[in-house]
C-alpha cells in the first residue's frame, strides 16, 4: 500500500497533467484558428482544431477527476493527510564577526 504522501503526489500529478493538457490545447486551438483564417479550405487547420479541442476536453476531465479524488482522499484520511511542510533551513548569521587575534595566521 502506498503511503499517504505518495497517494497525494499521485493525485497531484493528475492535476498537473490536466492543467498542461488544458493550456496546450487552448494554445494549439488558437494557433489552428490562425491556420484556418489563413486557408479556410485546408483540412490541416480543421484537423488541428479538432485535436486541440480533444486535448481541452481531456484536460478538463483530468481536473474534474482530480477534484473527485482529492475530496474522496480527504474524506477518508483527513484534510491534511499526505501534505508535507517545507523543511526550514536554519538562518546563517551574515554579520561579519571580528576574527580573534590569537587565531589569525601570521
């Protein structure tokens, strides 16, 4: 069985993949519209527009799937299950301290 952290990471990958597909689909659709405006009789622009619309639909489905998975995961394990806090590194003292005379090299 996966740990809660790995389960949350897997669910988050679904969100990331959905976002990328949605953004790429929208950009690709806009570019295909330019191709269609340039040559409305050409099938290439229409084909690209269809593929881009498919990417937008699949990306939106991934985001819906993500929301459903997160709500089920948090209902089962709690709202903060699997979340990691960033590690806080100790702060370095950046002030210049005088080097004691006896430790200075001659």
